[in-house]
C-alpha cells in the first residue's frame, strides 16, 4: 500500500491538536480528521474517515482498519507534507 499524507490545517498545541488533511493511496485521494494527544505516555493520534471514504476504500479492496493504522503511523512518525509556515515541531515529536 502506497499511502502519502498531507496536512491542510492544524489547531492546538503539542498537548492536543485537531488535524485536518487528506491522504492519497495508490492514486486515490481522501479526506481525514485526527486528534493528536501528546506528552503523557507519548504521542497518540486518533484518525477518522467518513463512512463514504470507508465504502470507497472497501470498493477499492482495502481494509479500512489497515488504512487508518497506516495513516496514524504516518502522522505519528511525521511522514507527511505540511502547508507553508507550519512546522512538524509544533505538534510532532521527533
């Protein structure tokens, strides 16, 4: 699975932040939202996709749980592109 992540907007801080963006999987682009929590026990991210996105992924033959886990992993690792002016250090631990 070839998954890339782009952050569109981020509100919050290193303690808690709401993230909106999109991910591309094998040439198909989808939107997501996520909540990032940090510091106590490390960085945790809960990503969500819409029911329409879930159906579209299933129709393409993807396991939605696996896609969400890959998406969350990219977010935790900082493997993403960001809008101009936003730095990973504002919400991701390296």
